[in-house]
């Protein structure tokens, strides 16, 4: 995977390190109404459905913009004014979903957990049993705030048993963490080009149950974020309604080919798990502590507690790692000081080992041998 050119490695949850071929796929110009570009769009939409195993039941609807644009478009298109939504939140992305629903004037309530705790399916069960007016349940698959994995099988089973609709923010999970629509019967799953599918940023998409999409005409609060109209347009002539990010699509097409060639979701999951395990073991050896228990830690991004060592200076740590070629991510937690290191992107064991060596060298430069507290005497 040593084809990054002179770029730094992005140990971040997107944009992330992409392969050279994915970057090179952008070195052409396409007419957005040209048959070649229409074929790219079609291939991508089919591939996304195949990755989820929902070719018959769902439609893949892309939309311009970052992941949040996809979330806002999907919620606004599917949830009719007057319908009610319960959001399960254990981090900033869950809270953002609540904000979107409030902003677009949909009725919303939330069940909240701490950022280091999984969403509790038992509480969902109780809420749905007691409140028949809830139409939709929305949850984040992997909460990128902390890197915690939510129990999608349990949430899917309960939502289905109570005959409600399920929308998943699968942004930082889709393509690398398996999701089986048989066990997690989602009505919509939203993700973007620039996370586990290793494309460049600029496009989001939703996999939406066709029966539901057919009923969604006129719901959307926004002209440009109306996925019903976007879908109708794509089905009619294969074209996007408004200027598509052509180069992003060309890169995404290449990234999806690489995803398939690697062995799909199972292979990508294995590689990211190996990246995470190397990272966590190496960082612990240097005395860093993870926020999460291993059992709930997704192979996407790891939150480390800010060391309390008096010579540890995070701004310097960040800058020196960057100079050594590795970009990490500041924390997003509200509860404790932390920073994050991603395990996703076109990176493997060699790059994770090199990142650890850079961390060690940076600590040495700060005159720190180990961050571990002295053993009790
Ligand atoms: C990245 C991400 C998003 C979208 O963020 P954008 O900055 O708009 O791309 C949404 N939800 C989760 C869980 C994410 O990881």
C-alpha cells in the first residue's frame, strides 16, 4: 500500500488515505450527460446495493455533498411532516440527527447514552411498547465520536417486532462492518464516498427500501435534497438532476472496484481489525489508555485518553506526528479530554507500525520514556 505519493497518511475518519489508482481516476473530465458518465453512476448504484445485499428490495440514491447532506436528505424525504421519530444517541452524530429533524420541523424525541456506552436495546423496547406514535427509529451504527459499535442486530429485531421503520447512519461502518438486512431489516442506510469505501469526499448516498421511496413524493423540505425526485430522475434517464461531482464519482467507481477486488466487506473488515489491533496494542505498550472496552471498540477509529504526564503536550504531539507523515484527529468527546486515531483508509500493517514508530519518536522528542503511571511500591 505504499502508493500514497508525497501525501501524509490520514489516520482520520474521512477524508482518508486513498489509493493512487483512486486519485488517478480523477485525471479526466466527463460530461455529466454523457453516456460514459451515466454508466459510471449506474455501476456505482448497482455496486452499493450489492455490497448490502439489497439489490431487489432497495434503491441506491446518491446526493451531492458530505455525509450530513445525505442524512438530511434521507430524513427529510422519508419522514413526512407529522410523523414521529425516536433517535437513539450515544455521541455527536446521533445528536446531529436530532438537530436536523428539529431544524426541518419533524417531530423528534431521543434516548441518550454516554459516549462510552452502547445504546441499550432494552430501553428501545420499552419506548416502543409504551409509545405507539413513534413511526421511525434512527440510530448510528458506529458512533465516530468515540468509535463505539452499536448492537444493530438487537435494535433491528426490536424495531421490526414493533413494526416501526429503521433508518441507520452507517456512515463510518458501511463497507467494512457487515450488516445483514435479514437480521437488521433497515428501511434506509446512509453512508458516503469517503469513509470505509475509500473514495474521495463529495458524495453521500442512501440505500432506501423501494416501497417506502415510492410513498415519499412531496415529503421533502428541500428541493435539492429531495431523494424522491433524485431517484425518479436517475431511474428515468440515468442522470443526476443537478451538476454531479463527476471526478468524485470516477474515483468512487475505482475505489469500489478495489473494494470488490480486496474481497468485499469481509476482507476490509479483517484488514481494519488488524489495523486496530496493531494500533491499540502498540499504543498501550507506550502507556496510552483507550476510552472504550475492547468488546465495544469498532475497527474504525480509536479514542485515547489524553495523557496526564506533565511533559505531554498535545499540540506538539499532533504537529510532530504530522511532520513525520501521520495526521491524527482531535477528540470530539464532551466528557473527557481525548484524541483519536483512525484505522481506516488505504493502510495496512506496515503503515500502522510506522505510525507507532512515529508516536514513539515523538514521545522521545518530548523526553517521555513511558506514559504508564509508576508501578505501586
Ligand atoms: C462522518 C460521519 C457523518 C457525516 O459527516 P460529514 O462531515 O458530513 O461527512 C455522519 N455520521 C457519522 C457516524 C460519521 O462518521
